[in-house]
C-alpha cells in the first residue's frame, strides 16, 4: 500500500510521462546518460559517488532525474566516469536529435556536409536615418 502511494506521488511530482512531453527535461537526459555510462563501466553507484565526492543518495536522485545538479557536481561526476563536457553534450544531442553530423563549417553550429556551399545570408537593406538637430 505504501509503495503504491509513494509511486503515485512520484508520478504526480514528475508530471506527464516522457512520451507525452514535447521536449525532455535536461535532468532526465543527464540522469539517463550518467546511469547508462556507469552501468556500462560495471561500476556501482557507491563507487562513482565516492570517487566524485558526492553523497550516494544525491547521485541516485540525479540519475533518476529528480534533482537538478549544479555544474560543479556534474563536472565531478563526469570526471569520475571519464567523460568530458563535449562527450556529454554530443551524447545528449544524439539522444534527442539523432546522429551527430560531422562539423565541417567554420562557424559555431555549422554542420554542413563537406563540399556544400554555405547558405547565403538574407539580403538586408541598409537604412539611413537622418536626425534633424
């Protein structure tokens, strides 16, 4: 009985199921990534928590998407798991959008395929304002 009530309260606190949301929450995506990486490495929650110097219950809450961890805590957990920020961001992108295309452009976020021309910027009309003094 108590388990049913607690499960109901957890579901109410989390809101609609992930499938019903348009965009997932970052804390859910990060938690899933951390748990998946940890289990793939065959490490226990306790091992990672001790290595990252984070309390075991807090790391558990982060992995379940119940806590929004600070960047400092996340950095410690990433280091413990051997992940860099770019690894995490690439994996989060992959999990939400799909495969990460290779970056071939020169601008930030310019993921054009090799050999394709950049999209021309829209033509802007120069407007001159005269100020009468």
